[in-house]
C-alpha cells in the first residue's frame, strides 16, 4: 500500500557531543519521512543543517561548529501541510525575546487555515507554507508577552485543533509536547549521559538508550542537564491514538503507548484467518509492513509461510513518493516475486492496507505472471473510505478504491481471486485498546475532534474540516 506519514521528531540533551547520536536516531526514524531531514544544535546560538532527501543525503557534511553541541533536536519530514521544498524543511528557527526557538513537528493542525488567516490579518508574516511555523510563531508571540516557555506552549495548545507531537529547542533546553488526544506517538528515554525524546521507542533503543515512558497526551515536558520535568498536562477524558501507527507507520519493534506494534500486526493476521478463511498453498507477505500480519495468518491457518516477494530495500516506500507516476514506477522496482515459490500455487498475499489500489493491482498481476494459479488478498486494515486531516496524506476521497464499491467490485478492480479486510472490531481487538480511545476517522468517517453544540467527540465529519 502507499500512504504518507507526517514526520519523525527527536530531541537530545547530553553531557557529550550529540551530532552522531542525532544522525543515528534520525536514521531509525527514516521510515516516517523521506523528503527532507535536519538538525538544530544549541551552541550559544542555534545552528541548523537541513536538506532534501534522506538523512544520509541531507546530513552528511558538517562544519566544525556542529562537533561540540550537546543539546539539539532533529526531524525527518514527509509533507502534509506545506509542499516538499527547502523552505518547509525542519527544524525551523525563529527569534524571540527570550532567545532562539526551533521546532520539529509530527502531525497536522486541522484549523491551520483559520489560524493563518487570523494571524496574517493581524500583520504576521510567514516564511513557509507549514502549520509548524504557525505553531512556533504563536509560542514566540506569547513569549514576547513575558509568559514562560511552558506557559507559552500551553496557551498555544489551547488554540490548536489536530494532531501534534512536537520537540522544541529553546536556547539550550529541549521541550516536548503532545496533543491532548495523543493522536501521534512520543516517548522519552535515557542514554548513558543524558536524555532523549523521540517519535518511536525503537529510535531510543537503537541509540543505546532505555525507554522511560510515553509522553502523556496533553503533557508538556522539559529536558535539561538535570533530567526530565513534567510541567503541565492538558487533561482530557478522551484519547484518540492513531490506529495507522499500529497497522503501518511505526516500526514493528516500536512500542506505541505500551503496545508492541509487531504483536498487534500478528494478532491482526490471526483475526484475518478467523474472519476470512480459505484453502491455499502458501501465505506470502507484502514486505515489510505485511510480514508480521502474514506470520499471524500462517500460524492461525497452518498454511505454510514463504517470502515469495523480495523487496529492494534501497527504494523509497511507495506511499511516501510525492507523485503518482513516481509511486507507480517505484512499485515495480521495489518488489519482485520468486517464481519458484509461487508457480503452480494458490497464494494468499497479506498486506497492511489498500488505499488507492495501484500497488495491490500490480503486485497481484506480477504474482500471477510468475505462475500462481490463484491470488487471494487479505488486508490488515478495514477499507479506507475517508481522508485523514490529522497527519496522514490521504488527499481526496476520489483516489480511494473502497468508497462506493462492494468487495466484489474491489476484487475485480485489483484482479484477485478474493479480497477480505479485517473488520473494525477485529482491528480494535488486535490493538488492545477500546474503540473510543482510537482515531478511526479514515475507516469510519467519524473524527475525534472537539465539536461545539450537542454532538459529542467522535461525531466530527468532513464538513467540520472546511475551516
């Protein structure tokens, strides 16, 4: 499947220089964004290096001024709000009355157009197209009114509707905060001589650290040489963890709010077999995000598991390609069927999701061309029927394959012998959270935003985003 996420963020406070650690951590988060990468270090003033492309491309040649910094933040970007260009690459730095302020943002602000319009009418000038700049300039504005940094963040959060996990570098202090619904992941950990905040737990572990805990929804934390401090929690009875983090986006070795994504995907595979059994010869994952799901399907069914599709790991994730033609070309280059494994076999292909259907159609055809007698699709996410406004690039309902089509019509469009999706109850049960604590907007059309009037949270619709 192709889908785009909204970035990965990282912040480090350490006793020793952190340039190498920032690079290691960002490479561990590379799957979350492949359009641009950047770091900002504090060395009396904020110094930044960023560029288009992967971490290895954008962050490969540093001046000597970067070698001594012990406090900093990093970012890998896929564009949701704002195009793919250098002016929108992060971290982004602004000057304030209390020093420089740099931001790295994962998520999407649903009311960004309204906020930008209000601020521009008030005389504000913006240098980028991103919602991240709106956030950092709002914080800077509160600082100019002599509020503390944490109070300035808190006041800014009260104006934001949407998803955000954010790292800030304020002079030589790292701050981090997460939206009150907890839509996007964020966690903190300890390294040998310091502390880390990152989008995913696996990044902390790869850096040689230990995860301490998740940043709570609505919480603001600060990290300095003395440790981690929690300053404020915007209390909310509601939670709305993004279900797609568990299904697709996060690394399989990441724990998102205490739940290992690999185990979730394995349980989804069990559910797929329970809900849509069939006779077949082999189970083949669509790598990489379909692997754990396929293993679960194989375990539950007793049908042998084989890696019948080999992935070229030096090609971008197809969903993170900015153009449709690029995505199509990438699909063929990325996956190659193993003829000796699929020829003459009834094959079950297990993938995490279907969005546009381009990827699935081409994979099914290639497996058939390799000699499979039957090709069945089992999908670890319910049909996607509605755009996401909270940090995933699903730009238009018209692009999706599922809306206004029956399963039979989807099967015929893709060219498979059968297609079955995990059910919404099956997905929720596999994640291990209550349905009310998940954001399921893209599969239910009900979004977890605060809505005025008599309607309750979870009853927001497409019209509520036209602001």
